[in-house]
C-alpha cells in the first residue's frame, strides 16, 4: 500500500516534467535529466513575497547569478520592473562585510519590512540592511560575534536580532543599537531555541522570539541548557575536520528548562509569563 501511495504521489511531478517546454515532444525522459541542473531550473519558480502595497516582490533564480536582482510585479497591470541595482548593492555589501570569497549574487533577503522600503540580509554571521529605493547597503550588526534571527518590527522602525544568546534591537532611523537581555551565555539562551526544540518542535526554524503587534515589546523564550549533557561530533568537512560540541538530551536525561518572557523596548525589563495554568502549551505563538 505504501508503494502504491508513493507512486500516485509521483504522478503530478511526472506530469509536470513531461509537460516541461525544456523537453522536445519526441525526447525521452531520462534519469540523468531528472537529476540534472537543467531539470531543476525548468521546475524552479522565482522567489516571491507579497507587500502590503499589493505588489509582489520577485527574485528570479533562473537567471545567471550576476543578473539576478529584486523585482516587483504589479498584478493590476501586469508590469514588472527591477527594484534594485544588484551591482551597486553587491559592491556596498562586499565593502561592509569583506568576505573571504566574493558574493556570487545578491540573493533573496531573509525579510522585508511591512512598507516595502527595506530588506534584511544575514551573511557571514552578520546582518546588513538594503534600502530598496537607493540600492544602498548599511550595517546593522557587523561584529566578530555571531548575529542571527534578524526580524523587522511590525511598524518597520526596528530590527531585532540575537548576539551571543542575548536579544538586541537596532533603530533604523537613528542607527542605534540597544541591548534588551544581559544574562545570555553558552547554556542560557535568550530568543533562540536550544537544539532539541529547534530540531524536534520548531521544524529547524530559529523562532525564539516574536514582536508585539504595536512594536513596543518582544516575547521570547529563554532556554537553560546547564543540565543537558554535551555531545561531541566530528564534522565531515573540511579536509581537517573539526569537532562540534552540542548539548543533546538523551532519552531519560534532562531536557532544557524553558520559560517565556516579555521584554519592553523602553526599559529593557523582562516580565516572566506564568504558564502554570497551561500544562501543555503549544508553540504556535512563535510562528
């Protein structure tokens, strides 16, 4: 029964492949073609996201990498236009981040703000902001530390992110950074989930905090991993593999202790949430 189900599930994919304009009518479908880059491009659609203005932002990955840029599509009149000068944006980004290897393309942002003015990029463990009007790139968090989980506030005035397991915000207009938590460590994680919750509950998504609708506060998870055993793994690359340390609870052993708090931007004070009346809380709040 399982094999039959798998076969039926493959039929729509097969139909799409056979109907692809890449294949001529008399050309046979081969395994080599199915697993080739040509097939991947034939089946690929542009990355897309709706803006509140009603426009659609597009990034066409079928184009050569250096020709890819952010575009807009107007569904009312069918017009499509380039929104960003990719060459200018890449030059700014390279100057700020100074990567070891040149960027091959601008890439799809990790987030757009609600107004459609800004786009966030997370590259080389740093965070930069792209002005979609001018194609200029500015630094949000470019330090020796690792920054991650960058998200716009609903009003588009702030960017929140995590650095060294603490939560920070950055004011876009004033270009000033503010720290909201101060107790982050290797075993106390603010705003970013521990590995076991990231893997098993959040579908490998780093959703450890969420903005309030009025952009005045952030609700976040704090994970205490101090009681979790530490595992050691040998990475499969590079040629001289490094040892990876990761806290991983085995069956019957201690899981991370997790609690939820709300921190205000004004005073950076956290109020811890009493979840005692919810013995089986869901994680839908941080989707």
